[in-house]
C-alpha cells in the first residue's frame, strides 16, 4: 500500500504538468514512449497464449504514428478531420503490413496469430493514446485532459477503497475476484462528483492555471464555452463505465495469461498497462465528444 501511494504521489504531479504545460511535440513523444512500453508489456502477455509476437515491426509502426503527431503538432494535421483520416489510414494499413511481414516466417501457422496480435496492440493501445495527444490540440484540450484524468483517477480510488471496505457483491469473480458492485457504484458517484465540480468551477480553475502559466488561453474553459451540467453528468457516467470496462478487459487478458500484473515497472502498481488500462477505453469516448463539440 505504501509503495502504491508513494508512486502515485510522485507520478501524478509529473503527469499533470506534462498534460497542462508540455508543447504538443513533447507530449506526443512522451505519450508515444508510454505507448511503446505498454505495447511491450502486452506483447509479452501474448506469449503466455502461445503466440510469438512481431515485436520490432509493432514498435516501429506504432512509433511512426506518434512521430507524425510530434512533427505535425502545429500544422493542419492537428485538426480533428485530418487526424481522423490519418488514423483511419493507419488502422486500415496495419493488417496488410503485419500479414505481409508474417509471410517471411518459417512457420506459416504462426503468421496469422502474430499479425493479429500486432494489429490488436495497435488498435488497443496506440490509437487511444494518439487520441489523447490530439485531444490536447483541440480547443480547451488541456482542461478536457485534466477532466479525463481526474474523473478516471477518482473513480479508480473510490472503487478500490469502498470495494475493499464494504464490498460484498462480486462483479466478475472469474475475471477480477476483488471487484464489487459496491465499488463500481462508488466509482461512478466519485467520478460524477469530480466532473461536476470541475465544470462548475471551470472558469476560475482555468484562470488560475493561466495565471500560473500552466496553460495557454486556448487550453482553458472560459465564460460561455462551458456546457450545461446535464451533458457533463451523462458524459462522466459514460467515461466512468468505459474506464471500468477497460480495467476489466485488461484483467481478462492477464487472467487468461495466468499473471497478476502486466509488469513490474511501477512499484505498487504493476506495469504500465495496469496503470493506463482504464484510459485506453475512456480516451476515445472523450476524444469523440470533444471532436463532435468542435464540429457543431
């Protein structure tokens, strides 16, 4: 428990500083590095399923996406439409690239599973992480990223402590024996409370961050830009459910592999995939909402 808290105390300020202040190119490179570490852990997990993954082709293809984001951070590619076209092209190209690479293998029976794992790693990890970077480029992007992180973290914390203290009804004992419905409900309530507070005080929060030079004017939420509270509550509930499903899906992968953690990179927390599993499902939801809001 002490290791878990100490790691969180160290990492949370660093993550928030990067999200709020780092230029887009730097954020793209850092998020890309996190994505590659996560993909590495995921590919190692697939070995327990009897698959020999294509490690370097997967790393290189995923890294290329974040390199493009870093290079084009201030150009028209940063627009939502062009980003979507670029990501769609990369997703469509991925199966052809990895299946073509599989043709060079000695065991043809191993080619398709290896290619399928690489395509899944790209869609499961690289694409949602790229959406986090592009979300930062959108109007009020830093505020929305702050909102995403805080509601996911709040939900995770309350699910853990409430489930551990008063949880009695197991949610999915075969996949995650410690998760309870009491913890899940507490998670939703905590996320909604944090989300509502953030948007209720969005203008003073944004003004304070601007005054401390942690954000630029376009990265905050001011005046009439604030959405009504009803949509905020609905969005936060959907984000929380997506985050909890992301956690359960990663538990499914680990349970099938017969391991407790995806890695040992973060003391008390396991691996990188253990830390960002909820974001992998929640990030696309918020990215879509932010993109839809801009296009209205």
